[in-house]
């Protein structure tokens, strides 16, 4: 599996999301300053609501820009059984071997999924419960994750 192809898929996804967020922010900003949004009574809050929405959409745009920049500057070293797991590691847990599922540790875009070479790749971040359990571990280490009232235990069977 080529990690650069995974990063390319993630950046394409982030670029698409950035475009949508930029358009939404522009629309919300236009709505906030539109003549139709001017309050007619003291109870008319349309302009205030539109300005809050515009602010939120602008923050989303900044987050996507930050994520794209992080992926564009990302180095993707190779990992093996003697390398501690870190950013850009591809990890497969023993319970995921049959399903051909892998985790990719990225700086942003946690939860994004894609297929590559007939393998399902799920992006996780170091801040996620799974990411916290995997960071600085090695191949063949056991992990334990508390997910609500359930405890997940598994073994790291492959690291790339």
C-alpha cells in the first residue's frame, strides 16, 4: 500500500470539504448583511442568527485550511516492527485482518474512510481513543481501549 496515495485521497476529500465550507460561509455572510435580514422588531433575530452561522462557517473554513496545510507538509516514513507507531503509520489489528481493514494515523480528518488496493483505510487522529491506544506502541503489542461501557482488546499485527 502506498501511503502517498492515501494522503492524496485525504487531501482531495479535504479540498472538496473546504470548497463546500467556503461556499457556505460566503452564503451565510451574504445573508447576515442582506437588507432582508434587518430586524423589524426587537424579537426579530434573523440577522444575529445569520452572523453566528457565518462565524461558524468561517471557523470551519479555517479548520479545513489548517488540515490541508498539515497534510501537504506531512512526511510519511516507513514503519516496521521496531518503529514506534506515530503519524502516518498504517496499522492493522488482528481482528481486522479478515476484513482487510487498516487504520492510518493522520493529523486531521479522523473518521474519513477510503479504499485502496482492495483494503479499507480509516483515518484516526492521535487524539482519538484509538489513536491514543496505538501511539508509541509496536507491532505485536496488545492494546486496550475503553469505549463507553465496553472494553476493546486486540493485538497490533502489522505496522507499515
